[in-house]
């Protein structure tokens, strides 16, 4: 073993993390046997003065040294835990070829190896964000009684629906991720790729080339996983061994979840929460005003995981909060604690689209539908919202988008008192299109007194023949799930709903032909009608809560946990 020393402690401090009292020793390049004769490499961090300490297992495709080693190894070991940080198959010295999202067998082999080590103290936990959280779900139901806790951030038990949002294709996130993983070659490469991958993905997406060529444009070579995503929709067998949502209810280890209102995985993370609750579990849930790779969330999650692991591996619950659910309410700019999600006291209220671009809870009068034309050659852009990486601010002034002719807006009267929403948001549209293949996008915004229109959440749905069924006159009723939200609309503000048929390049444009998305070249315009009349009352469904629901907690700064 090598003394990690002062440089690692300084590195932890530089990342904004707290060092614990223990001196840390590190053992590098431990060999872990995996299926197919492959050897995976791991580093072990251990507190020098603690024998048989519980272990925190971290499995990563992004390397096990550099910032990841400090955040997932040194930080935990200095707090009295052992930490094993492993590079998954095909990266950073581990053998084999990286098989994205195929982590169950290697994960179970790693756990079996872990239990056989002379330094193993009999219990372990798992930690990590995004892919590092997904690998936890891949093994959690089969890991055995030694698994005592899970702590995961911005992740879900399946990425099936996050890749195929409402039946669309999450183009920009997929491109960023394949570029990121293709270029991760050393422990510090994440710093440069985290900046450059979004730029390369955006440049490729704006090239106008067919989707099947975009991975080559972004990364310099065709990427097998990207090609597989293009030809395997959400209902194909490709996803079966990569979807662990059926096993969530079988997980007995206590689960701590952290999400962000602007994270690409939040809706499915909350489905995992619901599955655990239905099985009688009491997971902890934190949702802040963060996007997927938000460093404020990453820093805070380590300290929260330490408290979680102390409670469940060291029988010290002294640092756990009183209520299991903690939410940052934007607009109010404060944290609140609740006993559950959805929060007690929430009620759904339909706000109907009205003639002349109005929005209110009242039923709409008889009126002609609103119309717009969507042209996939000039797709409606995406300005801000749930993001993986990049320079796009999650909440962005939408006025430039709302001036386009292919975007409809519906805006309430000025609010004469504060109004809060906390919970799932949905839309119920009555639409007609001259294309059986088309998309609809709905976005909820808060309009400030000076006219700034800030996006809060959004959802999209791809329509195909027969789904949903059209009436005799061609009108279809379309249900959309938007991202959940926790927000206070201030007195003097207005509520706004956008309706469009694109959010490019966040999701791939719909060519209107039904051709395979990877190779489609013919682009057909779509003439869209949005109805707001009795019997066809299109609406957004808001999760209203009484003001000041939940217990406020300090501090209000979302970076402070």
C-alpha cells in the first residue's frame, strides 16, 4: 500500500468536499475476475487505523483515478469506510470491450470477489451518479444480505424511456454520451470531454445529415451503441436485459436518491421511488434545481451519502434529516421537507387552453382550433430544459422561441396571489394533423412582470398510426407526461404553456414519413391543429399545493445540503 498523503486531502478540499479524520492508504490495480476470462481493475482506499471497515463499492466507466478517485475513494475512506473504485469492462485498464448498459454479470462477479477478500468487513454499500447509479440497480436485487445501503444520484433503473422520451429519440444526450465515452482515455480526460463533447454533438446535430451519420461526425468513427439505439426502440428485446425496473421492488437495502428538476432521468427516478414505496420501503429522496452533471449536486451528494452510510452500516443515524423527502422549491428559493412524494395536500387542477392565447382553469368556449405548420427542415429549436452536459442553461428565457410561427403560447392573467405547484405535471391535448407520424411538445413557463418567460418543465410525445386512435374527423386525444416540478409562481407573474412539434436537437426531428429515424432523408411538413372547445378542452394539469406546504429548511442556497 502507498500512503495517499496530503496531496489527496488537498484534492478533496479543492473539489469542495470535506475530509474526514482518518489517514488513507490506497492499493492500486486490484484484479477482479469477470465472466469470459476478463480481468477488471479496481483501486482500494482504506482508513489506516480501522480494521474491517464497511466497504463502499463504486463501478465507473469514467475512470477510477483523478477527480473520481478523490470523490469516490479518498473522501469515503477519510470518513472511516473502505472504498473500492472499479473501472468497468473495456476502460482504463479493465479487459474486454465496453458494452454500454450491460452491467449485471460483471457487477455480480465483482460483489462475489469483494466478499472473498481478507479485508472485507462483512457489509458493503454502493454509491454514484448517473451510470454509476444505474450499475447499482443492475445488481441490487441479487447482491445478498451483505448489501446494506445504496446511494444514487441522477439515475434510474432503466434508461429505455429516457432515450426514447415519449417515443421520440433523445438525440443530443445520446450523441454527447457516446462522444464522452469514446474519448475517455485517462483519468483527467473527463475535464476536457465534459466541455468539448456537447459542442461536438451540437455541431454534428446541426449538420443536417441523417442521424446514422452523426456519431461519425461527432466522434470521428461510427459508434456501435449509438447505431443500436437508432434501430432499437423502447419496445424491442434490446432493452430487456438493460431494464432493471422490474427488480426495484425486490431491493431491500435502504436507498437514498438524489435528483434534479432539470435532470434527464428525473421522471424515471421517481418511478423507482414509487416502486420502492409500493413495496413498503422508505427511500430518501432529494430533488434540487440541478441539471444532470451539476457540480453543486455532485459535491453535496458525497456528504449526504456519508450520512446515509453511517446510518445503515455503522448504526449512527444522527446526521439523517427528519423527513425522507427534501425538495428545493424554485421561485420560493427554499428547501422543504415532506414525508412522501407526491407530497401531502397536492391536488391536480386543469388549466385549459383558451382562444386568443389565453390560459385559465375555466372551460373554454366554442372556438376554432389554433394552427401552425411544423417543418422538419427547419425544426423548432430547444433553448433550455433537461440537459446531460453543455452550456445550455436549464432555465432559459423562451421569448425568442415563442416568437416563432411554429410555437403556440397560452398565457394566464396576472396572478393576484402566489401559487405553488409540487408534483407531476401532465398535458391533455386534442389535436389534428395532416401527418399520422408527428410529434407534440408541451412546455410550462413562468412569465415574470418584465416579460421574461422561464421554462420550468416539458414533455413530448411521438404519434404513430393508431397511437393514439383518431376519431372520424381525424382528431386525436394526446396525453403527455411532463417533467415533475416544484415551483412558486409569484404574485404579479403569469403562467404560460407552449405547444410545438419539435425541440431540436434535444430530440430528433420527426420527418413525418414513418421512415426509420436513422436513415430518413425525406422531410414532410406537418399542419397541426390544437383544439380548445367544449368536449375538446386541451389542458395542462398542474399539481397545486397549499402555500408553504412542507417544513422549510435552511439554508436556501441549493448548493448547501
